């Protein structure tokens, strides 16, 4: 199995950040263990996808991988051993530790030991942990109203993710200290959770407004009515004015997201079966104010 992060995500080495993000989101959704309970291999694949994304979504790590400084798991590659030009006698120009320049092995140990101690602390190398990147799909109403949802991480660990009210699709939440562990006494990295908002069968969002279509009968449209309508926070009563045309838009103030409105578009629905009385009435009915609903079309060239 390849450990090349570009191959794992199916992108080219010159891929843009956006292309990498889209590839990761597509693969993470396809192979998430929660969506593949009957496929035990999905967890390993999901972990591999996350590991590849951790490298390619971090500009510094991606650059280091491209330079060959780290491998596909993010681990440091051992530096190549220095090669010395040999003299005709078989000796190198100075001994292996540089004593030809007046430094003994003990001098070098003291020098580098002091440098590393000053820069990285007595415990050795210090570096902040890597940020971890994840994707979480939430329901439309959870994003609208806020919620707490559990995210399953590679290896079985879980995180409780607080979804703020009004969260938008594509927003990235940062969970401090929930990423990779730091080295030495350095802090852990963060978990970056990108939110995907699932579509809703009734609602769609435009800004902070919520739009929906409401089926109405011919009688309700002509005579007017008061009906119950779903909103993102529950059912409310809506008054349909008499003689409301098909496509009329009614506003429910502050019933959208974060103070927005809900816009209800009326959709006239005719009876599913013939209505003899209605047909007989319309056969002899003469409107008090005749009109041609296709008049505007007749003006077209």
C-alpha cells in the first residue's frame, strides 16, 4: 500500500489547496467508518486518508515532504551520512568529527549539547504537535439551531464537537489541543473540523433566510386560510390571504437562522382525482374581472 499522500488522495503534486480539500472531503465521506459498518477495511482506509490530508493541508509539512525531509507518515527521514573526500593516504581531510579545524569530539558534543539545550530545553527537541484535519457532516437543523455532535477519530477515539447556532457549510472549527501530541513539553496541535451541512427535504438557506415551498389547495388559495407551517424552530401558524396566486411569497419574520426570516412560497396543488362539482362549476363560471394570464407572452417577438 502506497504511503505517498498525493496518490492516497488521488491528486497531482502540483494540486491546489482547494483541489486537495475537495479530494479529502470526497474520500472522507466515502470511507468514514460510521457510513461503512459492514466494511472493516474502511477504518484503515479512513486513517490513511486523514494522515495524507494532515501532510498536504499543512503548507509547511507539504513543503517538507516535497523536499524529502519527512515521509508519508510525517516522520522525519534520517539525514544522509556526510561523505568525505579521501586523501591519497586514505585519510579524510581532518578526522570524522572535524578535529582538523581545532575541535575535538568532546568540544563538538559540548557545543551542540549547549545549543540544543538553549534552544529546545533540557528535555531535548521541542515542537508543537501537528494539527489534525477532520470532516463532520451535520444535519441542517443542527447547523441552524446549534448542537453537540460526536466525531469518531481514527483509532476509535471520539471528540464532542459543539456546533454553534447558524453554522455554515464549509466552516472549519478549531478544537484547541486535540491534535497531535507535542514534542518535549510543547503543546499539542489542534483538531480542525470542517463542517458539511446535509441538505434538508423542506428547507434551503440563503444568507440567514430560510426558504421553503408550501403546497396549498385551490380552495385555500382562493378563499384564504390559516395553516400550520414548519420552521427551523418548530411549527407556527401562517395566514394565507384570499386570492393568493401560485408562487406568492409570504414572510415569517425572524423565523430563519440567527434573526433571519423564513420565506414561504405557495405552490398550488390540484386535487389528485377528478372533482365533478368543481368541473361543472367552472364550465359555467364567468369571472367578474376577466383576464388573460398569457398576455405577457403575446408581447414577445
